[in-house]
């Protein structure tokens, strides 16, 4: 039918746009309530009411409270809600494309610092929530280890590691050095500025990983 296809296309796009708006509203409401009320007092119903959607919509979109919090974690980590894997983002691609090792490690340290500045407040809040959020934090750490391992694999494949270095051990070391726990200890605990942390991480990676 001549007038059927455009109408269906329009309706489909309208539904997708409405779904995007609802998702953004739910995640913003989730963030507001988490930091105002705490994890345990933040319920799906409260988030739905705050976002102006039904609780059913939240369950359909996120599967429940843990899925909603994980989605908030992901967009906070990335800095947006675009469906682009972290490894494909311009900042990571710049790190991988850079040949000079000192510059590569400085770019990587700046990338890590940016993530921590975004995610640390949420990380601190969730770590205080007890075992209820253990799965969210564990999955986040698993994903971080995957990203670190990909970076170390890149270093090994481009000859940027010492000849006898064990990539698995190097990945574990970078994972620990670049983790939110150490960032929090050095900044909140010891009063380091984010600039100091970034410079320290770049220097430490260069001294530890560069051949020779």
C-alpha cells in the first residue's frame, strides 16, 4: 500500500525516540535517587515515578534494579549512552595508534584518569551498599580487566614490552595500578590531585613496562 510504509517507518522511529527518552529519564532519575537516598532506598518504583514512566517500563528496559544500576555504571564509565564499545572510542584509538611509548603511556594515563573522575563517586557509593551490588561491581571489574588485557596484548604485539615479560602478569599489574581502588586511595585518601595521579601513572607505566 502506497501510504503504509512511510507511516510504519514514522511510527517505528517515534517509538525508538520515545524509548531513548525514557531510558535517559530513568537513568538520570536513578542517579539522582542513588546519591540522595542511597542504594537500598532507591527502588524501581521510586525511579519510575521520578522519571515519569511506569515500573513495568523500567523492568522491560533493564530487567530490574541491578540491571538499571549496571546501565548507569556503563554510561558513567563511557561518559555517554552511545552504543560504541570502549575499545572503539577515539581516545582509545589514539592510544593504540601512537607509536612513541612515553606518549602512548601518557595518553593511556589521561584516559584512565578521565574514567576515574567520572566513575569514582558512583564506585564509592556502590561499595558502601554491601553484597547487593557485588555482581555489578564484579562485572565492572571483569570488563575493566578485559580492556586492560587488550591494551597489554597490543603492547606485546607491537614490541612495546620487555622481551621476557609475561603478558598475563603485566595485565594483572596494569589492572591493579589503574584501578579505582588505588585512584581513590591516592586522591581521596592521600590528597593527590588528579593531575598528580595521571603523571604518576604515566611515569610508573613507562618505568615498569617499557623495554630496557
